């Protein structure tokens, strides 16, 4: 057995090391062991999630590339494809928030142009602890600054995202990033190494010691000792990345590449073995040929370094000169570091010396797969978690102001004004709406995209919470007029070896799968992030859904603001007394209890069909999804967005607090001209959707029956500056 059991220090378990020895027929040397340990880490091997992820629907006529490549790809017609994926950079951001967030952006962008697509949009779903904590404020400010720095420098607009503040994320924030790209369908490129004798070419930055064992670090719980792992956090250079984007896209346009792959987690080890595995080939690498920025690096450091802004290309020998010419013009290094073989092995040389060789299958297919015991959590067995009493507000004006100025519901302008969301001039619908919308230049079409996920719901009911995340993401697309096509996901959970956490994960995956099938959606890419715990305390189970849809004509686009005085306001969908897990309970009464709202997926699908048809017919003036905070918050947001107030009546069948703040699903608030009400009535009957006329858009006050009367300016004042107030 290896001296001092060094494999344990590298993150391998006793039984995993024994499996390595059995598969190899010998003990590995340190280089080989380092390569195996990073590839068998949770971050790279998905060893606790692979079987469950097979539950997702992944195929549809318009899917050009499903899971298994750098990113997913969907056909949007006219010979064009959109490419998208979401990933996490949680652990690095917890200890080095600026660089952790920045390199998270850099990594997901490389996944997109590795597919031959130009990155055109970023979205950033974020989760932090309470802003009352000075450390949380620091993490929040630095994460936003890191995202802004990298995205702005590379010229990719950050057009959307969301942020929630919950105590459960205090020690382990979530920094997820989604990127979307556009390309001609014929220009899609694979990360499949092919052709014996073809050259392995390293593009981009020199290799240093930053990020060594970064993916192993990402597969561990955070503790007080995690601060010592700062060297595992990579340092990004967005200016080099911008040049790398342009060089790689030109190489693809000129058909100079056989394959292209991002160097992300596990560096050269993962990129070479994954490319070789896809193509059923082997790869030889000479580490002496790898350009370095640090002296005296040994082979294992070169092979597992996670230095940023690097890509691995497979190039035919006769095209090497042309590849180097393109890269030289963009100021990018292009260095031959190896070749494709038929050995089905990754062989690492240092000049003439063979330092290590491993079967490709051992690094990829042979990684262990675990299906841990799943146990219904003890906390869900506690009857007090389900029981809560609604306290009727003494002053509804004060209650509404308290809700609209809470960090989860308040204006997020402080964040998105730091991002350049107009670069590339494709952005049609700006941050602050239900979904972002980007025009496809040269056509009438537009792409809508959004992210969604409520960890509080998933804590109380992981299956339903995950379903709601899918449904709301799709609903956000439908209310702007887009047909939802596909999703990507980032599944953020605690330690999967904890049976209660694994049960949460299992339930959430099943919930996503069932919701996708019911709503005709497919999962084309994604990421699993486990071990999101701090000092033994797991985060809320937090599946984040990124959804993408298509508008056939951008002129049909609809926003959520009340912009026409006298318009009728209608609530589409039925309201039930569902305050479990609500923003009202948390913000006003200080409790997280109850069952999340029920979700009828058939009703949800009917609603989507109704709202898209109504938008296409052109008689709606606005549409806005109802989510956190319920009807009251949705109405206020529409007023703030459009600049007009409203006067609405309450539903006498429910108590005021239930009607105003229930978070019942499958509901949308719309406005329209009085004369168009018959058209709405006809469509609602066709799609079997209930509706309720609430009142009218009018004046500059927000009036709910006789219990709330606030001026728009008063509400805007507290809503607009909440985040800045916390950060002062």
C-alpha cells in the first residue's frame, strides 16, 4: 500500500484506491494518483449523481446536443443554434469571492465557445446569508464585483439573474453562472478527439500552479481550515479570454479544428481524457512542451493545474501553420504539446521519459458510482414545521412596505447597474423583468432566458420545490411571449453521503424530471454541486433552473409594467390560501414553515398556452408572473415598472392576508383595454383557466380595497435603495 496513504490526502477513499490498484494491476505513481484523484473527485466524476441524472428527458427534435459535451445546443431555425449551460463556483467564491466569481464566469464562457458559439449573454443566480452579517456583505459585494469585472472586460452582457438572502447560505454562498451563445448549426464543434497522428495543441495562457487540486477542494465541505486552500482558487485574466474567444471562433469559422475543449476542473488531465474518451482514442502529452509561467513545475503540477484562459484543440498536422497564424494575429499562444494515438491511454512524458500512463476508461468510465441510502429527513418529521398561524397585520400599509423593502423582494438595480447588459446591442428586455430577451440580428426572432430556484420551498418539500422552479422558469418565459424549449440546471446540495441530503437530492431530481415532461421541456446541460456545507451545516437544497425560449417575432414581446391609464387589471389563475414557505411568513412573522404551494402541472401548462396565445393575438398591455410575495408584490412591481398606480378590490372568499400574500402557483397578472375583456374571457374558456377582474390602472397611488393606500413614490423610495442601505 502506498507509503503514508497519500491517496487519502488527495481525496481518495481506501476502497477507491484498492479499485485503482485492481484496475491497473499495480500501484500508481504519484503523477498517476494525482490524475486519478482529480478525475474521481465528485466535481469531475459525478459519482453520487450519475444514475439519478438519467431520469431527465434529454431528447427532442430541436435538440442538437444534449448532456455529455461542453454545453447543450438547441436548433432555433434559420440555420442557427443556441448553446447554453450553467455551472457553480461556490467553494472558491466562499474563500476568495472576487476571483472565485470572476473565474466562474470565465469557465462557463469557455464551455460555450468550445462548442463553436459566440457567447452573447450571462445570468447569475446568487444565494447569500443574511445581509446583517458583515462577512456576508463582503462576500456579496466582492462576488458581484468579480462577475462585473470579468463579464464587462470580455464584452459579454450580464442580462439577468436573481439573488436571495437566507441564513442557510451564511457560510456557503452559491455562485452559479449561466452562459448562452449563438452559432450557425453547421459550425457546432465537438470535444471529441479523433485521428491518429493529429496534434494536441494548447491555446491561451501559460500554465502555473494556481488551481492545483481545485476540483478536489470543490468536492469537500467548507470548514475553518478552508481559508488555507486559497491556492486552489484560480486567478482570471479576462483580457486574454477575450482574445481567446475571437481566436477560437475564427479557427472554427475557417474549419481548422478537429475538436476543441475547455481546460476547466482538473486541467489538462480532464480535458485530454474526456476528449479521448469521446473519440475512443488515446493521447500522448509531453509536459516539457507546455508553456509555463512558473519555474520547476513537476509533471503532476502541469497535468492538474487549473490555470485559466486555456483551451485544448485537436488539429490536423497540415493545418497547424494556419492555426498558428490565426492565434498569432490575436496574440494567443498555440503550442503543440502532444498527439492523438490509438492506445486508448493518456500517456504523460517529460521529454523522452514516460512519467505515467493510464487507460482513458480508468479516468472516465471506471470512476466509482455510489447510490447512498436515502432517508426521509428528521426535520421534516417535526409536526411544528408544518404548523403555523397567520397573524393578521394591524397595518397593511406598513406590512406591504416591509415586504417590498426586504432584500429578497427589493430592487436589484445596485447589482445589475454594475454589469454592462447592453454590450453587443442584442438586449431588448433589460434586467428587472420576468425574463431577459435578446434579438437575433438579421431575423425577427428573439431568445428569452431566465433563472429560477426557491431553496426555502425545496427545504420544506424538495420534490415540489424543484417542480416549482421548473414551472416558474418556464412561466417567466411565457409571460414575455416566448415558447420555452429547454433547460440547464445547477443542482446545489449538501453532503450526498448524508442520507437525508441524498433524499433531498433524489426528490428534487425526480421533481425536475416530472415537471419537464409535463411542460414539454428537455434538459440539455447542467452541473451538480455537492458538499455545500459549512462546519457541518448544509445549505437549503437549491436546484437552480436556467430556461431558454424562443419568440418567433420580437415585435410580440411583452413586458410587465402598467403603462396605460384606465387599463383593466386581471388576475389569471385561481388563488388558494397557501402561505407555507412564503416571503410573508419569513419577513413579517420570522418563520420558515408549512408546505410550499401545490402545483397542478396540467393547469400550469394550460396557463402557459393561454398567456402565449393572448400575447400573440396582441390584446394584452402587460403580463407579470406571480411568485415570491404573491399578488400584492406582483401588482406593486408592475406599477413600479410602468410608472402608473392602480386601484383593485379584494376577493371576499379569502382573508386579505391570504389573497394578497399567498404564493399560489400558476398565476399571472395582466392588463388590457376594457373592450378586450371578451377576448380574454374566450381564451380563458378555451384553455380552462380561471380569471378574476381586479380593478384598473390609475393615478399614482397603490390602492387595495380599503386596507392599503400608498403613493407610488413612497413605495419606490423604500424599494429602490434597500441593498445600498444594508451595504453602507
